[in-house]
């Protein structure tokens, strides 16, 4: 995540900034999601009866939330991307409410937990 944030910071003056970076963020999240799913399908994981219980739309939500938390600490020039991420998160949460499954509540508890120190060490 820190490498991605640094890349965003270095390339922030590109033409098409508003359209380029949200697309990069979405592609990065989807790539990480596919990587996790691919890792859980390896033979040694299957032999140990391991499985990935998190669904792709849940991982996308977690990824968007992580980028939102990181970019909220960034300089104001990331405000357009941040607004786009917030809008995407709101749309996804409305879809979850329509599905009425309890997964969203569990993920929100994990992300908002005071003991969650994942994002503390990231600085710009």
C-alpha cells in the first residue's frame, strides 16, 4: 500500500489525474483480490483444508476503505480521488444493505476497531 501511495504522490500532476488514478486503484484492488483467491487454490492450502471465506466484493470494499484511510492523510491534491472513493464506498454499502447479509457489519467492526494499527505507520 505504501508503494502505491508513493506512486500516486509522484504521478499526481499527470493530465487526466481525475480519471487515471481511480482506475489504477480499482485495478490494484481487483488484482490483489485475484492474487489472494489464486493463493488459496494452491495444492498445499487445499491439503490443509484452507479456504478463503471472504468474497471478492468484500475485498473490494476493504481495499477501497484502505485507500480512503491512506489518502485522507495525504495532501489536499488527492481530494478528488478521495471523493470518488467515498462515493464508490457509499454505493457499495447501499448494495450490501439490499443484500441484508451480516458480513458488512463484521468488516466495519474490524476496520473501525481502535486496536487496528494497520494504518497508523503510514505517512506522507
